[in-house]
C-alpha cells in the first residue's frame, strides 16, 4: 500500500457526462500529480499541484480540470466525456516537488460507453 | 516542455541474461531521473533513481547510468528473473514536473 488513496476504483459512465475522481495523498506529501494511462500506453502527465497551487501542466484537455483543497486532497473533473477518455487515471503524491519519489495510487478505471 | 524518449518499446530476454533500457531527455535543466516498474494491473512503483550530480547508481541487480552531456540515461537489469517481467518507465524531472517515457515491456523467458 503506497498510502495514496484514489476513489472510486472503477467508474462507468455515458458519453457527455461529467465525473469527479478523488485522490488523498500520503500523509505529509504536499504535491499531487495526475496521469492518464490509456490501454497499452504510457503515463501521460496531466497536471500537478503543490500545497494547493497549480505548478505544472501537461497535455490536459480543456474539458478536464483539477484542484487541490486545503486538506491537500485533490479532485480531477472530467466533463463532456468521450469514448476516448476511457483510461486508467493515476494520482501520485510526493513530499515536495518532482525531484522526490512519487507514490502512486491504485488508479481509477474510467469506462465511457 | 520536457520530452522523454524511451527505447525499446518491448524487450524479450532469456532468464539469467541482462536487460538494458535507454532513455533520452530534452531539457538540460532536468535534475532527477527515476525508474518505475509497473506489473500487470498494478500501480507504478519506484525501483531506482539517480540525480544529476551522480553518474551511476546500483541496487543489487539493478543499475542506472546517467550521461548529462548526451542527455541520456539507462537502466540495467542483470541476471533477469521471471518476476522482472513488467513495464518499465523512465522519467525526468525539472522543478515540479515529472515526465515519463512511453514505457518498455520486458518479458523474461524461462
């Protein structure tokens, strides 16, 4: 167990809908990262927060947004869902920034039908 | 932004042989290079990392080398075992952004 908790584990929803994925980082970690992993694909960096502030952005679609709350948990919001958004979404956390070990959650499997 | 390229995409080795995975990065300011292993259906987990002020690091059967001038780093696994079969990801970090390579699927044949 990495100490990073993601909910839900599985999510099935219809095209056009909106979903929220939740991540609780390890105790003491200030950074949260979100990654998208499509079938047989690598880890696509979406966005990163540090202590409540956005610090780095990857190839995140405009339909996607995220935030980190004062208690340091983070949420990734996906709207106007398309079939191609079906993927495994990982959250990871680290103590500070990108130069410390990132611990991954077990992921949320999103299926858009 | 940082671009990390990883080769090969797949690697099949005989049990007991060595496996080598190579990565290149584009941002010369990147200073942290971790390697993650992802077993089927599981989360990625750190197996070894190296910082820009170090040229080589070993941990039992695993070693990583870094060439800052050429902007490339490699993972070496010696005496491969069936449990080494997994997807391996290299990554490069600058400041707060951690960018991953596309991954290498390693299969160890018994």
